[in-house]
């Protein structure tokens, strides 16, 4: 399994977070901690770049649902971009693709 990292970059229209490696159950708190400052700043748009995410576990999916909910409380949006076929399939099979707008790449997701 690959180490899990989250690197964020601030853009004019929001934040792009690059998720890399394996988001297993042990990394759920990493997700929560990484986005806590962004939520405190009330950023209106967060794009998750999933192009280098190799695996996502159920608890990590739950953290993304919570992040989406927290953003929506003040009118923010969570968008996904660049998912590989395996990760995209996880979102489709769990029907979470219906909750999260999915885009081809982060630049498209942040600009629309």
C-alpha cells in the first residue's frame, strides 16, 4: 500500500486538494484534519484531485460525505476530479457519484 498524502493549493475560486496513495481506514482523521482550516475559512469550493488516489476505504468515504455536509451548511461545494477507473467505480457502486459532481480534471472542476 502507498502512503496517503493530501496537498492543497489555493486558487481564486477555491481550493484544490491533491489526494495521493491509499486512503485506508487509518487515514480518516487525516482527511478531517486536512480540511479543518479550509472549513474555518469558509472556502466555497473544494476540488478533490483523485488522479493519484489508488484506493479509498469506506471510513474515508464517510469523511468525504461529512466534508460535503459541512461545506453545504454555508453554501460551499465539494467536487471530485480525475478519478482513475477503479476509484470512480467505487463512487458509482456506492452511489456516491450522485452526491459528488465528478469532472475530468481539477482545472475544469474549479473553474465551472
